[in-house]
C-alpha cells in the first residue's frame, strides 16, 4: 500500500487548497514545498478577492461569475484575513465611456450573487471625501465592492487546516524526482536530507514551475499545453490618502492600476502586466515598471510620488493556461485541470493557472476530477471556516475589543493586528500573558518572542523572512538590526528543537 493517497507538489494557494480539501475528505495527504509556504506567486498577488472587473471586457463571464460568488464564501471562512473593500473608479472619458463602465458594473453586481457586500453607486468627487486626494479634473466616479485578503496567510491557513485534518505538510522539501509505477515514488530533498514517499495519485500544483516539474521531476514525455508566464509588479509607499477605500485607475494602455490601503500606514500600488521568460524564482520589478506605476498615480492624484518613495517592491509570475490569445492581458485567467490516467499506472493531475480568489473552487474541482478513485468523498469546504475564522463575517471589531479586554496591556493597534492575523486563535498566541513582558523578547514593531514561537510551532515559519514578509508584513516596520536579532532567535529555537528531536 502507498504511504499516501495524494501527494501534492507546491505549497502555494492551489496546492494548499487541494491538500486541505483532500484531507477533509479523509484522504492521506502529503504536500511538499521547496521553500516556504506561499514563497512563490501566492504572496506576490494584488491580494484581491474579486471577480476581476476588467476580465468582463475580455468576455470571461464564467470566470468572473464563479470568482464573484467566491468572495462571500471566503469572507465567511476567514473574516480575520479577508475584508470587504470599496473601490472608487474615477471616470476618465479618454479611457472608457461612463456608459460602458456603468453597464459593466451593473453586470458585475447582477452576476455577483451578493448578500453581504454593498452594490455599485455613483459618486460626486467634488463633494465626496474620495475626491479630495484626486486632481480636480476628476469629478465623477463609480464605487463598487470587492474584497482584500492577506494572500500569504490564506495559504498558511489552508495548510494548517490540512495538517489539523491529518495531512503531512513538508516545507523546504523539494520533490526532485517522481517515478510513475502502479503508485508514485517521490524522491524528496529536505535541506540536503533525502527521503522517499509513495502516493496513489500525484498533483502537480507547482504554479509557474508546473512545466519545469513536468519536465525535470516527472520527466513527462507527452506533449503538454503551453504555459504563458505573465509578470506583474507592485510597490508599497507611505499612505497616499487617509480613508479606507481603494482606487482603480484606468491607464492609457487600457489596463488598470489599483491603489489599496495596506498594513495600516501604507498604500499598495499595482500592477503592471508583461510577458515573462526565465526562472520565476528570480522575478523582480524593473525600474521602468516602478516608474510606470508612479506615473499612473501621478496622473490621478494631487500629490506625486517617485521611485524613491517605494518602501517595498515585489513582483510575481502568473502561470496562464495559453488559449492562443496574443497579448498577456488578453490571456484567460481561468484554470485548467489536466488529469492523466493510464491503465496500470498511477494518475497525475496537473494544475494550470487559477487565482487566489478561485482556489477553493479549484480544489473542489480537482477533488471532483479524482472522485472515481475516492468514491466516498464529498464537497465540504464552502461551509467550514479556516483556522481562527470561526466568528461572524462582520465580527472582527468585536474580536479586537475582546482581545483588548482579555489582554489589556496590548495597544489598540497591536490587538488589531493580532486579531486580524490569527482570528480566534489569538488566544493560542497570547496564552496566559498578563503583561507585555510575559510575551518575551521584542524584535521591533510589536513583534514578540511569543508570536514568533507560535509561528514556528504551528505555521512552519523557519526564517526571519517567513515571519516578516509572509506570516506578517512587519518587514515594512523593522530595521536591519531587528531583523538580524529575529533571525538569530529563530536559528537558536530551530537548533534547540532539532537537538531535542
Ligand atoms: C502580479 C499578480 C497579481 C495577482 N493578483 C491576484 C489577485 O489580486 N487576486 C487573485 O485572486 N489572484 C491574483 N493573482 C493570481 C494568483 O496570485 C495566482 O494564480 C496564485 O497565487 C497561483 O498559486 P499557485 O499555488 O498555483 O502557485 P504558487 O503560489 O507559485 O505556488 C507554487 C509552489 O510550488 C513550489 N514548487 C515548485 N517546484 C517544486 C518542487 N519541485 N518541489 C516542491 N515545491 C515546488 C514553488 O516553490 C511554489 O511555492 C495574481 C498573480 C500575479 C502574478
């Protein structure tokens, strides 16, 4: 008998989502991720849980409809990580007509199956505070709803839920070879240590690396669909304005750029859109891309920014299932699941494309495709919260208040950050602490040893960057010396654990 029913290569949102869904159906699951969870594209997205208004322009109604419906499902499953967000779309007749936008938004509202999120309305930018930061030429806008998520933490929560349902999650474990017999034989490299596992079914959820894995790990001979890689860059600057709405800005090249309130004191600006070739692991924003984003902001806002204002910049690579379209922005954002079954050989499911927004549906579809191997399995994820998300979708303020009441030594911002990051699991982070000093060493911003220990024990954090950039965005607030102290603390914790094991 194989060690596992399902082996998943890739600890991004799609691999973690599939592992969660499969483990919840009672399957024995192993997930291997060569770096940290969400270290690939799944921490470099625009972090929107959205239908994708501009995909309507490309006629992707099926994708937009499915993605819109996911907004409220995910909001209920993780109300700590996902928040409703209102988007202000300033009218710019040189770009798109008001009538076209009105019709698009009507459709967006109509197919969106909203119960929680408010609908679209028109804004007078002369009187509405959303107009204040904008240039006076922008006098009218539409305002509509989508959601914003902590993408990297969403991956981690899927992996946690999978692990709590019995899955084995192995980070910093690279699948170097997978041999296909009646079961799969996987050769793994975990920080130089070789290991082998067997599994009945293999899922290749390696995102932008899906074809690299097919060629070098699975050594697949058969012709596969072509993958198009599309790079997108973001920058983070100090808050551009002091309200909580986002803007969606129409650009001269018919794309859109978002400005989104981010991590308290910052604004996230993105994204660019360009074809990409090369190793996705090395992707970084170019100076031209950063200038492009600054230029779009400067066209719309009264205050102007330059590349020097970018505190952080990151880029990611989408793996797009190539449907033959010519320009990157015209290629389908939908996903494709390719099941390769052969008599006498273990099955292979390959995942192409997908969005953060549709990961739960993608996982459900993936398990449906495999249903004939596991006839007992049933869909279950739409009704079940992710770890820490077992509270009402509009209950985050109450949770912050309870956190402050129970641990009154926390400042309001600290309590809010912890409640948003951990939801009801905040009690597992803070435990019996009665004073701030009980949380141990501090590493800058409001990061304490208690939180770092929790992240190492329950969320697979091993390096300082895992904590500063993926489990949180505290990297925006700590200096180099503080990051070095954190790295030192984590290395010691790691060594102590290894010597006691
Ligand atoms: C710029 C940009 C903006 C985006 N914005 C949004 C948005 O706002 N909303 C939205 O819904 N979607 C958005 N997306 C899409 C979304 O981010 C991606 O579709 C999604 O993150 C892909 O997840 P994944 O799990 O397939 O891939 P990844 O997150 O890249 O995960 C694949 C993982 O496989 C691992 N791996 C590879 N080879 C091996 C191996 N041999 N062994 C072990 N592990 C391996 C990699 O290390 C990687 O972590 C955006 C994408 C980009 C690029």
